[in-house]
């Protein structure tokens, strides 16, 4: 009888832990952001350099 109690207790703990892991996984999946609509995108890439972002010419670099 003692063996049966230990078996049922372990099984209950395993079921509880498995349920908690499943709930955590579902929570992570439900928290993911959905991709933006194609209407929100522009034709210009977001990382295109602006004209004022260029580095100035270093003096004497081209005079070799």
C-alpha cells in the first residue's frame, strides 16, 4: 500500500509540473508580436544614409 501512495504522489507531481510547463509555453507563444501590415512599409529602406550623415574628406588622404 505504501508503494501505491508513493506512485500516485509522484504521478501527481509529474502531472502538475507538466501542466505548469505547458502553461508557460502557451504564455510565451501568446505573447509574440504579430508582423506589421504591408501597408505600413515604405519603399525607402529604414537604414538609408541621409545626405548630412556622410563623413567629411580627410585632408591629405588623396594626395599620395
